């Protein structure tokens, strides 16, 4: 059974601060996705990382996939109140030949609150 | 591309009743997934289809749950004899099976089920 441990579970910060969210596992994933979810809505995709060591930037958000493809981090620079929400990491398992396989395993989520 | 749609968005039912939810995936996607999410948790995998074939079912999917995707397009999830513990957000996602990057899952808005 693949598990993803996400931390911290809660983050409450002031506007302009930086923050990092971590996802760790003992399993190797073929890819890892980060989603953001608003109350009462489905998760919205932020990024997919596939290659070990991959770094992707999306404006003030920087995503990194660990070299061994077992962990990932999300760093937000100069957080804004509009960044408030639930952030989820999710790993896709590996099928034959290293291809992606079916279900996503989600972390528990990080509830981020950015105060003006 | 209109995204993944789910109907209804909200369902309130009495314990013991049957309910059915529908998911329409992104049109060119051949994979379709169902997840369940309870408050404060990340989504948990229930089942997934590649075209018409149901390829995996979670142990969470008891005998009261059944999912179909008869023509490889839309899917339905039925819960028979609902219990209060079934109250949750039911999420549908779709993806293409081309590889780790194209297998990124896109989620619908979810169906919130409340069992009284």
C-alpha cells in the first residue's frame, strides 16, 4: 500500500510570508500532482511532475520532485490572501515498464490561511 | 473542452434509500476514476475504468456500491441502502492513458451526499 505523508496539516501566515509544504513517501511514484481545492469544489490541478529532480515554477509557486521520485515540495513565495485553500499532493503508482497506473494516492492535505 | 461534469452537485437522502450519481469525463479521455472525500481528508480511491472495462476496485467499495461505464463515455456510481457513513463528497476524475504526464487526472466539482 502506497502512503503519502503531507505536512504541515495547517498553516496560518501573514501576507508576504514564504511557506513550504512537504509530501513524503517510502514508495516510488511515476508522477506526482499538486492540486488546490476550495470548500465544496473538486481539486483543481496546479502541476504534474514526472522526472526525478524536476523543478517547475508557476508564478510564485515552485514545485520540486525528489531525485528518487518518493517526495515532493511546494514552495510559495510572498503568499497572498488569494492563496488560501486546501493544497493536496497525489502520487500515481507505477505499472509495467514504469508507466503510470490508475489510482492516485493522496496526502492528507494542507489547509493554508493567508491573513491580509 | 468543457471539463469533467458531475450531477447532481448535492444529494440529500434518507438512510436505506438508493442513490445514483453521474460523471461525464473530458471527451477525449479514456480513463475515468471515482474517489470519495470526507471532511478534513484527502480523496480516497474507489474504482477506475479504462474505456468500458473496470480495472480496479478498492476495498472501500462494499457490495452496496456499483459503478458502470457502459459505452466508455459517462459513468454512474450507485449506492444501495445508503448508510449515514456514506455521507461524503464523491469525486470523479478523467485522464488519458498515454503516459505519466498525459495520465494527469482532472477532477469534476463533486457530488456532496448527505444521508439523514
